[in-house]
C-alpha cells in the first residue's frame, strides 16, 4: 500500500488529474451501460444529466481560473469577480433584449469591456492598496463588488432592463438529444468556446514571456523583482484576463442560470460555485480548477435531478465541499498564507483615554454627559415617530448588535465573518418556533436564542482553528447562503418556517405589540451587549484575545490557551448575534427566505468597516449611518454604489474608519485639557508629533522629567546608604 502511494505521489500532476477524472468516469460509463436505462446508475445519474453537468462545470472552471489567477498574482481572494462579470454581462444582455443589439456583437464586446474594466480596477484601485495587508485588500474587493453592483443597478435601469429573465437563449438554432436531455445551441456553444479559451490561456501562461513572468511572480514576488520582471505590469495583465473570464463566464451561464438585472442579493450565489472550485484547486492549480469545476457542475446537476422539489440543497453540498477541501488541504493553504499575515492589527489603533487624564473631573463628567445625552436621544426621540419609523429604528438597532458581534469576532479576534446574519437566522428560526409552538415568554425566548447563537458560532468556530484568515470568509459566506436558501426555505422545512409570529409578553406582563415598546427592549439588549463586550475587552480575556490575534505564536509561547481564547471570541459574538436574530423575528413577526439574506451579512460587515471595526463606537457609527441613509428616498439606487465607494475611501484614507475621526477629535480635546492642567501625557504628545514637525519642546519636557526622576531616585538612594552607614 505504501509503495502504491509512493508511485501515486511520483506521478506528474496532470497524470494524477487525468487518472482521478478518467477512472471514475470509465467505471460510471461501464456500469451505466451494463445496467441499462432501468439500472440504478442511469436512474440516479443519467448520461444526459452528467453530460449537462460537465458542460456547465466547464463554465464554473473558467470563473474559478480567474479567481485563482488574481490570488496567485496578489495573494488575496477577489470577492468582486462575480460582480465584475455580472455588471458587464447584464448590460450586454440588456442591450440585446431591449435595444436589438446583435448577440454576436454583444458577446465579444462584453469580453473586451470586462478585460478593460479588470485592468482599470487593478490600476485605479488595487495599486492604491499595494502596501496594505491581504485582509484589507480582500475587504476592498467587497467594496468593489458593492460598487459594481450599484453600477449594474443604475446601468440596467438606464437601458430599461429591469425584468428578470429565466434563461437567455443564444440565437443558435441547434439541437442534440442525449439520453434524457435535449442540448440546445447555448450548451453546444459552451462546448466550442471553453476548450478554445482554456487552450489560449495555457498558451499564454506556458509559451509567452508575459505568461512565464506571471507564473514566476506568483511563486516569488521579491525574486521576480530582483530579476527585473515588471511585476506591476504583469499584475495588470492578470486582472485583464480575470475580467475577461468573469464576463465570459456570466454570458455563458446566462443560458441556464438566467439574468437578474440589479438584484444585489444574487451576487453571493453567483460567486460561491466559483469559489468552491478555486478552493478545491488550493487557489493555485489551474488544471485542478478545471477538474474541480467539471466535478462541481456534475454534482450540481445530479443533485438537482434527484431533488427536483428541493433544488436549494445544492448550496448545502457546496458548503460541505468548501469545508472539506479546506480541512483536507489545510497544510498547503496555511503555507500559502504565511507570506502575508492579515489581521485588523494593521489598521489604526483606537487608544483609550490616557490614565493621566482619566480621573479628572472634566473628563469624567464630560464623558458621562455625552453618554447621557446620546442615551436619552435614542430613548426619547423615537417616541414621537410613526409606527413604521419606530419599526425601522428597531431594525437599525438589530444591525447595530450584529456590528458589535463583528467587532468582537473580527476587530478583536481577527476572523473575517461574512455570515453573521446566518448565525442570527438559526436563532431566529428557533425563536419563531418557541413562540408559535410553545407560547414561551419573550425573555426566555431571547435567552434560548442567545444560547443557540453561541452553539452555532462554536460549530462555525471549530473549523476556524484549522481554516485561518481569508478562507474563513469563504466558509462563512457559504454557510450564510446555505442557511438562507435551504434551511430557511418553506419548501424544504415547512414545519419549522413560521410565516406569522406574535410578539408575546415580556415576563408574562408587558405587551410588546406596540412598536415603540419593542424598540425600547431592543435598545436595552443592545446596551447590554455593548457593556458586556466592553467589560470583556478590558478584562484579561479580552487582552489575551487581541494578543492572540496579533501574534498567535508569541501568545502560545507565553502559555496562553489560544484555542480556548479563539472559541471564546466566537461564543461571545455568536451569543450577541443570536439575540439579535430573535429580536429581528419579533420585529418582523415572521420568517421566510430573505429574512436573513447573505447580502445583509456582507453589507453589515462593510458598513462596520466603514465605521471602524477596531472599536464598538466606530462600528456603531458606520452601521447606524448606513441605516439612516436607507431612509433618504432621494438617494434612490445610489445607496449600494455609495456604500461600496465609501468602503474603498475609508480603507484608503482612514484605516481606523469614521471612528478614527471621532477619536481624533476626542484626543484634541484631551490635549487641551492636559495643556491647561500642565500635565504631560506621552501618548498625546506622540499623536501631536505625528501632526506637526517641531517636537523639540515636548522632547525637552520628557527629558527633564526623566532626569528629575533619576536625580531624585539617586539622592534618595544616597541618603539611604548614609543612614545605613550611621
């Protein structure tokens, strides 16, 4: 057995791929032919369905190759890949359907425009972040995805293309029937185009100087620079190719996935199959990505064939594939990540009030007054609003609680989560059933929902012990999509999806049917979550959590239980998200697909980053500001684009988010108080030195203070020695 394994490892990668695909395929064909049409194999996986999955899988492989090319060139995951293709593809197909543009002109034009847009993005955006961590670059692509989604919405409305299209058929009147499926011109066109594109890509990477340079830079950027390889220009080439592949992928997928112009929530579901194939290929092997794409395409079509009444189960299978691939390939993936550690420690650090000033009356009273004014405003101002406005205010506070959980998990723990609303969704479903079936008290429902959120977060967090950094974001995104499309689907679990839920009584006494009363309860739980998070952050557990985020190896060498520390962060964040999910169910009084949409998880993450994930204050500012902008009807369809643009601007100009501006203003006030009191505060002096060029006076004051302390200590020691001699 060991000898067989050694011979397998000695084989060339292409040979192993050919064997891995060819042997199962040959066995399948032989068994299918022997068993005939009535056999189990042909019944569960007909030849026509497998062939259809193979065709669709080649398109998935194209998209995965684009993601892998960008990852190898820049070492971050491009979450804007699907949005780039969708933006160009929707506009092109809209021009064909609404304005009579020839499809044979639109298809190559879309590929060319996609290539140009990819190159423009690399030059105008990605290069601005070349000195940033890979995590920041990954988050920047989330902002790009939202920006492109906003442009898609504006562009589709500008050309009057706003209706959903179930399937877009290319004008190619060819039919061929294989077993149970009738292949049309669209699918036969894929068979003709995809092999040619893959051959051209292989020729570019293997035979041209630019392609060889791209491969060399992907292996070792520093060495490529020393050899004189123009890495920046080659990065532009990579993005140009990725943009072309993204647009071509969308145009070819339109025949079987349909076209959904301006539907932002469609973005994650378009991207997930491509990410799954890329992850299976370890984010580096293009041949393996092709095989993975074909395999996933076959899997998807076979699953849909056998579960026609519940096609959404395919998203669960994608989640299982992603988690399995990441866990099985953990060693190779983690080595790929070592070259660029990514955490929010690279962003601007929000410092607390200096200890020298913390106990001054004006500081203590000023802080108390500001908090009291803000608290009274949140409590009293909504009282005079309409019932619908009070309901919207309640939803805003739920989003604020999700933001607090993200601060704990991402800002302090360093784990990117794009599935916080998924955790909230599980707790929300449990809360809805407890109220509808057991008529449980409101407070008890909230407690049970919080515990459920902690359990779900723990389940998500266990893979995080092995799946680090950027790849955890892929896993949590898959979790959010699977939950929304399958588990919260009435067609799948009609007995658990409560479409109508009463709010019940709080402590069997207070009726919460009034929107303002429920708003006050949500505000109270938000306050509790903030206080609990701040308390833990100030404790040893919070300091250890941040230390583990910044340097896990150093924490382990100091005997810190890093595994327990990481899981404790997930538990706290999950508890807060679980409570938020139950409160959202009580606000909306029902549950359905879209109640906890994956796009909401991405949006709350991006708005929290805009505010500043390094602090609870900053995250709350970003999320609540975004929810306020939602109420401004004059913004119309600009909201999504503004959100994406705001994220990019904040990441570039304000690494600490909008909270950095607030805390900068606070430090200015503290500096004035220190000057008036004649107190020298080193941390404020350091900030001041960053803002001005002349620091001589501050340095002299620090030196005098140090010399004075040294002199007094020396005199005291001399007096002690003299006394001892006497």
